């Protein structure tokens, strides 16, 4: 008389397994960030050209444009992040790491930057920047970041 219980359990297991099978562990494609509203007009032109070149797969050209944007307006987290993406695509992991971390330090509330897979790949990044750090926050292995860049590198 209680024949419905095994059917319910089997049905629930099927739903769970089916739902897990639909989930993809493929990372979301990494794209450049849009410029913030406080961008100088010359920097905006560099930003837009860098984004165009990045989308076309011209990593060196994109890197040059974002590098120029960083040199002209160094407080733009988005420019540092985009520069890091370009450098990473070119195989410059050390350069990319520096700019991912600089982007995170410049944009403590930007969840896109702080939760980005490239930034997370470089260590155990804290959920928020370390207050009072005089040097860039360097992620550490096995624990949170430490002030002054002593995160185990």
C-alpha cells in the first residue's frame, strides 16, 4: 500500500541527477570590462580600441592600448583588469597577476573584479581588500592576504 514512497525517492533522485547534469563546469568566457564613467576622453579612445582588439584576438595590440590607458589614468581598475586579461592571453602570467591585484585594490566593491576566475587563480583572495595596506594586496596560499604583499609569493 505504500508503493508510492520508492517511486518518490527514485523520482527525486532523478531530478537531482538531471539537474546536476545540466550544470556546466565550463568557465564563463572572460571578456574585458567597460570603462567607468570617470574616464578621460583620450583614455576612453584607448579603452575602446583595446576592447576592439581584444575581441578580435589581437592580444598584443590590446595590451598596448590598455597599457597606455593605465599610464594615462592609473586609477582605473577596469584598465588594469583588461590589461591583465590581455597579458594573460599572451602568456605573461607574472605581469597579469600584478595588474589583476592592482585592479582589485583600486575597486574594493567591484564584485566582477574580485570574483573573477583569473584573480582567484592567483591564490586565496580575501573577500575584501586589506585596510591600511600600503602595498598591493598579494593573495596568499592557504589563508587570507597579508598587508604589504607578504602573501606567500
